[in-house]
């Protein structure tokens, strides 16, 4: 891989440059009028920092490694240049977006369709756990954009007659550090073998591997690194707390969360089911009921709140067994977290709600356990091991791990 050019964070640039950057419009970045209108209709008044950094370079035809914090609009940063190029040279099976989970694939497809609705962009979502036949039909129609989890895409590349990606112009790896992880190694290598070498490649994530070998696997050509955050940064508007709980009192203490419910807050109880990429509006509080074993996952989990400039809170439960993992997280994000203030007496007065919360927690944990088991048994469906399994219901229109407070 050729040496990459580092783009400094605007935060380190002189004031005048910062002001100039902040007043930029989508049009200034080279985005065509019809797409600027689409942004406007989505309520995107101006581009975010990563969009300002990445879009012009992507439009110039560079390969991009985009690193920016959770909820900072990375999807738009790769979708807009692709749609822009598609408008210039319309072509079927133009771009492939690889994502680690099916829920994320649907979300990205929604964003492509929202931005591209007025220009008739067609996308297909190719993920496990869904009828293969209907996906084959969707691929037969030759959509412009394919959004896929690696495992199921391989199935179709190998078994769906007439489907190939030999004319592909753009490859995106969203949550790229995850896609380039060992779990997807075989699949990604297979995919890279059957798409043209002569293409543009975009890697995006809130946490990025610095391991050159891993990045080399993506076969980037003279990439530009657009980094508007440090490698493991959490959002400034996120207030992060921890709550120390001896493990035997853990569910008792769940009662303290009722304080949020009383204020009609939305709480996301985070396990790894709701970790990466998902953009769920109005999550005000993320609760890490169990501490993430991979410190990087912490960043993705708490990143489900405080998105797109909003504020949010996260509370991480720490038992006596979690202290070391917790310290590792603090070290990774370079922050010492304050303890979450609770009043024991108030908590005691909420026993009824505590009991209800306990029941809820038990039910959720059981449901998660069963789904995990089921998904393990689901042959050939190992393309989302990080498992956004429980959140799948969101896409199906069902309930998810989110409670609206009363
Ligand atoms: N320019 C913009 N102005 C306002 N909102 C925007 C803009 N661009 C994107 N958004 C919105 O910001 C939210 C977060 O965007 P997105 O999901 O792309 O974040 P992300 O950087 O990919 O986060 P994650 O690392 O968690 O995947 C979305 O609801 C999106 O519609
Ligand atoms: Mg994302």
C-alpha cells in the first residue's frame, strides 16, 4: 500500500480555516444539485466534518480511509460521492457496501434510497437470515447499489446464475475494522478476488485498525486518510458514567434507572446486540448492563446515543469482577469516568418499578440467549458474529431493546 496522506483534524487548524470549513455547503464539496436538494430534504442543513473532509477527495476519485466518531454522518460521507459518480456515469451493479450485520445493511440501504430517491436509485440488501430466492430475484434486476453482509454475498456470487460484480466501480467497507477482522477473512478475500482491481475503495469506521497488513487486505490504492477524531474517541456531548455494583446486587440497582424513565427518557440496554452502526433516533441513555469484553465495543455501544450533534448519557455497570476491563476502557478512550450519582433511599422507594425492571431484564437476557443459540445453529449464517440479533426486530417492525419511559 502506498503511503497515506494524513488530513489533520480541523480542530488543530487555525481559526480562520475552521470557520471557512464550518460554513461549507454540500455544493461547495462538489455534490451535484439534485443530491444537495436530497440532503436538504433530509434536514441536513450543512455537511458534517467527516463529510467535509471525505466527500471532495472521494469525488476526485481517491481511495479513502475515513475515521470519525459515532453518529457523525459517515454513511453520507460515502453514499454521496457514490451517488454523485453514479449520476455522471449511470451503471447497474455500480457499488458494493459490505457491513458486518444485517440491520446495518438495511439502514444503509434506506440512506442510499433516501438520498437517491429523486434520481431513481435502486439498491438491494443481501444478508443472511432472509429468503435467498427473493434476493436472487432482486439481483437479477441489477440494482445500482448492493449492500451486503459478506457470507450471504458469497453464496450469491457462487450460486446465483448471471450475477457477478465484474463491472463494479466502488467498494465500501463500513465498520471497516470489523470487516477486515479474522471472522470475515475468507469471505472478504473471496469477494476481493471477483471484483475489479480497478475500482475505488472506501473504508469507514469510528475505530480503525492501524495494522497495515489488515488494511492492505482491502487493496487500497494510494489512499487518503480522513480522520476527524482520534483512533478511539467518544463524542464530546456524551456524558459517560460508571456505577459500581457488587455483582450480587446488580439487578437490584437497575432500579436506579427509573429516574430516567420518570423523565420520559429512552433507554437502550446495551449488550453486543446493539453495538455497531445502528442509528436509532432519540436514544438518550445507553446502559452497559454488562461490561463489553472488547474495549473497542464500548465505543460503538455508547455511540448509540449522542448522535448527530445531540447530547446523551451512558452508564456502565461495573462489578468487582469487571474492574480490570473497565480500566482498560478508560485507558482506551483516554478518559476517567465519573461515578453515576444515585440516592439509595430513592432507589429503595422504587421497589415496584425495580421488580418490573428485573423481570424485563431477565426476559431480555433469556431472549438474547435463545436467539444467540438459534443463530449459532443457523448453518451458513455466520456473517454477523458480533450479533445485532436482537435488533433485527427493528427492521421487522417489532420491538427492540429499547424502552420508552413513562
Ligand atoms: N450533514 C448532516 N446533517 C445532519 N444530520 C446528518 C448529516 N449527515 C448525517 N446525518 C444524520 O446523522 C445520523 C448519524 O449518521 P450515521 O449513521 O451515518 O453515523 P456514523 O458516523 O455512521 O455512526 P456510527 O459510527 O455509529 O456508524 C443519521 O441519523 C444521519 O441521518
Ligand atoms: Mg455508521
